[in-house]
């Protein structure tokens, strides 16, 4: 069933676990995520970035996700990932998304508050949750590029005030993760996470979580991380499975036989994340 993101955030906060949020761009990715959630009896966030929406078309993304959520035996929320404009948020609300993220992290603090307030005003009366971002997460997420030198941690005092003034349902924080493939071994700033968690009760969101060690994820969740975003790890599983298949069977031309193993590989990655995040068995 499709439910509001706020229900998933609140249940996760209460239960002390995090829900995985996985990016979809086509049917096979969507099915891999949903099948993983069902097999693990886990709630799940499906999410589409602006790039994903541009690629597939919002009618396809929203339509496919709605069908999948309606058929699913577990609670599913459909989230806009890193929306950067009010217009994009409104479009997603109109197309039945049950959660949106407004990423105003490129704006000044006051402008970030203003755009987030505006999105909350339109989303909440429609039963749609709002996630915002404070601080700057480095790396590349589709059309959003943040150079390493421009990345900056979330300020705990600002976080508390931001949540108070915007009434967001969840806050994405910058504590050392980055989008995309890591060059070195990423280290989370646990002191910063602890400070943020001590200043606000809002459910926290960890972005750029592909490539973060299991140990650090396990340590982070109890601080109130309730949603963990994974995209790159699914992309790697998808492309590696296709490369392997075509290396073994260069003459294969049936898309189902090429994409089937890719779907299976993504499903295994998603299942392992659900167990790691503690959401398995919580549907
Ligand atoms: O918003 C999406 C995520 O933060 C994905 O990050 O590609 O590093 O897993 P990732
Ligand atoms: Zn992200």
C-alpha cells in the first residue's frame, strides 16, 4: 500500500531503525526494490530524482510506482529525491507522490527556510511528507553537483531552528557522506551527528550511503537516522550483472534475459541493506 512518508518516518523513529530509500529509473529497478521489501517484510521508500523523472517521464514513474505500491504487501512511500524547485514539488504532489524532498542546500539559510516553508504549505494538506536538506552533501547526484571543497557539515543549532520554523517531517544532514562512488574510505562525523541529534527530535536522513561500511551504518542509526538513501550500490549491481552476462553470452539479444539477472542482483543488494538498516521484519 502507498502511505505517507511521515508514517514511515514516525514508525522508524519509534522503532529505532531506518527505512531504505532506493532510486528507481525503470521497471526492473522498481520490481527489484519492491520484491526485496516483500521478501524482507520491510517498509520501503521508492524515490525518483529529477533526473529519473526527466528520463522516464513523471507519468511513467508515478504510474509504475502506484501499481507497485498498491500490489505490495508492505508499506511503500513514493518520494521525490532532491527536488530543487517549488514547481517540481507541486508536480509530484499532483501526480500522487506521498513524500517529497526539497533540496534548498544550494541557497542561503534564509532562502532554504523560505522555499521549504512554501513546500510544506502545499504538501502537508495533501498528506505528503517533506524532507529538507541542511548543510551541503558532496558528490554528484544526477544534475546536482557539489564539489568536495564546497561540501559542509550541518550546523546543529541551525538544524534545530530550521526544523522549528519549517515544520519539516525529516531532515537530510551532511556528516561526511557524498553522492556517488567514493575515492577513499568515507568516515562519518559521529560527534556532529550526536550534536545534531541532541538539538532536535526530527527524523534524520542519511544521503550518499552507498559505500559506507556496515559498521558505521549500524552505529549511526540509533542517533535517529530514520531513512537511508541508496542509489549508487544499485547502479553498480545492475551494470556489473549486465557486463557479466554479456561477457558470458555475447550473442544474447533478449532484453528479458539481459535485465533479469540485473534485477536479481539489485534485489539482493536491497535485501541486504534492509537487514542492515533494521527495517527487515518491520512492515
Ligand atoms: O539521494 C540519493 C542518495 O543520497 C544516493 O546516494 O548514490 O551515494 O547511494 P548514493
Ligand atoms: Zn541524496
